[in-house]
C-alpha cells in the first residue's frame, strides 16, 4: 500500500494522512483525469490495469491495494 500511496501523492496534497480508509475521490478530490493518469502509473508499477469500474467498486485506498494484490502479475 505504501507504493500506491506514493503514486497517489503525485496527484494530490492531502490535508490529512492517507490511510486504508481514505476515499480516493471524495477524500482526496482526485479527478477523472487524475485517475486515468494514476491507472497508467499503476499499470507500469504493478502490472495491473485499472478501469473506471475498478475505481467505482474500489473506492478506498485499502480496497484498491487489495485489488492490486489479488491481480498483480507474478
């Protein structure tokens, strides 16, 4: 989850510490464009492609991290 948070910090400057329960859209204010760019970085870093459905279903940092862990290559 640390690497995921590191990637997210390229797009936002949060007022509070990012935790597993932080909502990626409402908690961090990430735009759709930010999410598209983040998904490309996630693909490069973790080898997992995230689409809009994943961001809708996995709305917190912890859920995204769990999805990445479950779907990463190798």
